[in-house]
């Protein structure tokens, strides 16, 4: 009798434990999955290398609403997308500054995603809390992007506009936020910036029609 009662107690305890704690564990892993695997259907190829959550480059703060996209250049001629991503990751150990970007586009047109679109990055000062950021590599001091970088930038920006219902006129330069000369070529060549915005708008329209 005592043995049976003992077994019954154990069964009840195990079932109770499962009922109490299993739902929480399931929810945690579900959330982690949602963060890593976003709905990127139709997006240009993305190399997802999310940063470790840390206060210097990925604070893990939820973005309430995405109102715009901010374009940047690395200001580091010849550096690769991978090197820039690794620099952001390294800030968790170096503690020298706070910086990051949702996306980095390399000179071959490769796109590395560093921060989930549902979280803020440290890229655009007062607009960190409501914009996505795209950092672009460039071969020289002029800040002009390679054709491959430019193509990926148009495609990614247009895709994000469609995905998050961002109007094309809410695609802005870092310069438009703070007056900083970033992205340099698009600040010094206003006509190239307008051309870029027109191309983005055209791809967005194509996406809607197609
Ligand atoms: Zn910038």
C-alpha cells in the first residue's frame, strides 16, 4: 500500500511539474525561433549571423514599430561585410563604443543580417527606436558603392519597404537624421540619392503588381 501511494505521489508530482513548467519552456524556445527565423519569403539572399545579445551592439530591445529605413556607409574603405559584422560582435568584449546595424552589404553584394528586424540596432541616433539600418561597404574614399552593392541595396530596401509597409519616402540617409556625411556618396551626389530612391520605388511597385 505504501509503495503504491509512493508511486502515485511521484506520478502526480512529475505530471504537475510538467504542467507547471513545460508551457514556459515551450514558449521560450518558440520565441527564440521566431527571432532567428523571420518571414523572409521573397527576400534577397541573406546570410543571417545574429550578434550575441549585449549592451554594446545588440541590446535586445524590441522595436515597437518600423517607420523607416536608414542607409549608411561604413566609412572604412575596402572593409568587408564580414569584417564589419565581426567588429559589431567584438564590441561586447571591447566596450569602446556602441554601434551596429541590422544589415551589412558587402562589395560583392552579399548581405549579412546582424540584428532581427524586431529589435533595435545602434546605428541611427534618434531614429534607432523606429528604423531599420543598412550599412554598405565601399572600395575607396569616394564612398561610391560597387554595382553589386548598389543592386543588393536597391533589392533589400525595396523588399523591406514591402514587407513592413514602409513608404518609399521614409527611406532616408543617416545624414537626414544627424547631418553626418553618411552615406558619403549619396550626401555629396544628391542626384544619385534621388535616382536610388526612384529605383527602390520602382522595384516596390513591380513587387506589388507581380
Ligand atoms: Zn551612418
